[in-house]
C-alpha cells in the first residue's frame, strides 16, 4: 500500500507541476507571438528537461527523493515560473 500511495503522490504532484510549466510556456508563446492560439513551447532547456510531461515530472520527483538528482537542480527552473510551484 505504501508504494501505491507514493505513486499517487508522484502522479498528483507531477500533474500539478507539469500544468504550471505548461501554462508558463503557453503564456510565453502567446506574448512572444501575440497570438492567443500559440502552441506552448519553452525556451528554457531545464524546464523541458525536468517538467515537460507527467511521466518526466514523476521521474524527476522520484530521482529527487531517492538521491539520483539534486532537488536544487530540478527546483531552480521552477522558481522563475511560479511562486505556486515553489
């Protein structure tokens, strides 16, 4: 049951953080092109590397708590995106 709960937490936070980053990238594309239907694309490599989709976000979270990745490396790009993500 512990693994199921842990998976649920990874999924929930993965969805939230991916949505925040996706909204940030969409807003960036809209302001750059002045088009409300612009496709979200991020110019920040670290955001795309760690938070581009839900499975990638879940993997980032798993690596951060298991010691495979420094949380500071994954956290740093989120500080520029939103205070909610911090």
